């Protein structure tokens, strides 16, 4: 999966059509994509979620 495909899929998975994130310029396997997505979710929960509290 190419970086533009990763970004498009993240937008679809997160239901955020204007989502932007830097994606490393490499070919991603499904496993790498799932890890990247999990890292983004963890970042959001740990850093952005704590602002609300």
C-alpha cells in the first residue's frame, strides 16, 4: 500500500474526510498499516484525550 492509499484508508476508517497526517514514503503491508493506525489512536487517546479532562 502506497502512502496516498494509507492516508485515504485512514480517512475512511476514522470517518474524517479531511484528516491529514505525515505518512512515511514507503510501501506498507497490512500489518504495518494496522500498527500505524493503532499508534495514531493511542496518540490521540493519550495526548488529545487528556486535554478534555
